[in-house]
């Protein structure tokens, strides 16, 4: 297939298959990519190396090294001497080996910032149908890795709601739902253990299916709904209350008229409340940036790795808490 690179004002390129993703970034692919194709299409075919740091007087800094991107010579981060880089091609190959029997293909991949964080989204065959309706959540594996020492290599499950292409948050991204690998030791030695953990995590989707359908069967009262959104955006002890009131008002609007909320099996349920938060984070939450590309990148970073991800996870937990005993 023909693959074209695209860059946006110095931001790393991205690639995707299918409809334009919610982050609205990247180069469209005609079909799902293999590991090698995804690396090339997303502009991830670069390596990083470790370099000794020196003071302004030329003396070596003994406890730290710099992670440098080979092609651009940019310093991506400063790490300890025990840090070992995990190259982009190792990440993709690692996921290939871990889920080799799943017929995995990469749908979205890219890098954030100057390439210090890379990620890829791989689709699995199964999906979740909510309450027998047209509300479907497809199942993906999300791999992320950093080249600046700020995070481990992580692989975990994330559903994407097809009706609005928004990512849902699975609470507790721990070994129960995925794996985390530190930048030390031999990556290949960890594949067998990772495969076992991910195999167990595959079964967690059965539990996720039950929990989603449980939320879709529960109809919160107006008071419960107000409390639910107030716990996500509580009034400040001091300062401008509109910083909390405005998001709560928008969340209530999305609960009533957000994408997919008109489905009879979903409308006015606890599942609809979770989806209101998801849509708000992915599409409406204010994001600062000098231009549209920078705002889209920051929104994506928040959705998966930052405050937006934490907000969605909290909404998921609060919704389940709200339905306890029912």
C-alpha cells in the first residue's frame, strides 16, 4: 500500500486506518497496517541513543545520560545510568509477539511532542454490544512508550465506542488489565510473562461487558445525576465557581443530547452518564494550544495519558458506585 508521511508544524507524524479518528491527526491508510508499515507511515522509523552529559566546564555527569533522537539530534530526556532505551521497532515487534495468535493489525499510531512518547492502537476481533442495541464498543490494545524516562512501556485494553469514536476508560490500568515494563533488562525475556498476563486480561472483557450492560440497565434519579457530575467537578472552596458550573452544565447537556444518547436502550441510564463524560473529555473539554494541530495533540495526550484519562476513569468508578445494590 502507498504510505505518505505528514507533519504538522513540527509535530510528529501519525497514521490511521478507517474513519478520521477523534484526534483528527495523521495520514489515512487504505488498510490496517502491519508493524513495519505502521512504523513507516507514522514517522516512527527513528532510533534513540544514550549520550554522556557534561557540565559547562566539560566534566562528565556521572549519574545521568541524555536520550537523543538519532535523526534530529534532539534531546528527548535525561535519565539515570540504569535506563535502557526500548526502540520503536522493539515496541511494535513486542506487541506482535505477545498477541501473535490474535490476527492483530494496527489502526492508529504516532508520536507526541518531538517523539518523546510513542503509541499505537491495535484492534482485536471482538466487540461489546450494549443492551442488544446499536451501541457497540470495539476492543483495542493501546501500547505507549516514552523516550524521556517519564513512563514505562505499557500495554492495556481500551474500548472505543463506535457511535461517536470516543475512547472509554477502563478503571485500574494494572496487571489485571495490562502490563507495564520498565526500561531495564532484556525485553525479549519478558515476552512470555507478558503473553500470560495479557491472556488473562483478555478474559477481563467478559467482566467489562457485564459491567457496561449493568450501567445500561440503571436509571439514576435527577439528584443522583447532579451528585455524579458534582463529584467530577466540585465547587471550589474559593474563587470563580463557573470553573465547575460550566463543565457540569455541559455534561448535563451531553447526557441528554450527546452522540448516541438517543438510543432507547442507552438514554437516561448510568451508561449515558459515563458517555457524557467521555464525549466531553474527547471532544468538548477546553484545550489550549497555539494552533489546531497543537490543540489536537494536547487533547490526545490528555485523553490517554493525562487528566482527561483520569477524569474518565473516575467517572467510570463513580457510575459503578452509584449503581451498587441494584
